């Protein structure tokens, strides 16, 4: 009977360690994805010369998916020059 009890204790310890590793890997992965998402949504990543402004000039196009609203309430549009 002692072998069966020792075996079940080993299984519990291994399962607990595996669960801890899984939680740590999940935390690392989600923080990296969040940082990458922030960088991809930034106005500067939309193209060369893209800036946040209150309105776009006629020679510029507004990039709607860019993240400008969180920075300043006056600069709501990400404007990209058209060449």
C-alpha cells in the first residue's frame, strides 16, 4: 500500500509543477502579445510621415485603425501623406 500512496503523491507534485509552468508561460505570452498589439496600432507604424492631428490636410489620408485617441483629445486622426 505504501507504493501506491507514494506514486499518487509524485503525480500530484508533477501536476502542480506543470500547472505552475503553464501559468507562467501564459503570463509571459499575454504580456508580449499586448506589447506587440500596442506597437502595431500606433500611428507611427502606419507609414512614413504618419502623425496624429486634429484634422488631415487635403493631401493626406486618415488611417482609421491607428491609435491616436488615447494620447490627446485634440489629435484624433492619424494622417498619412499621399504621394
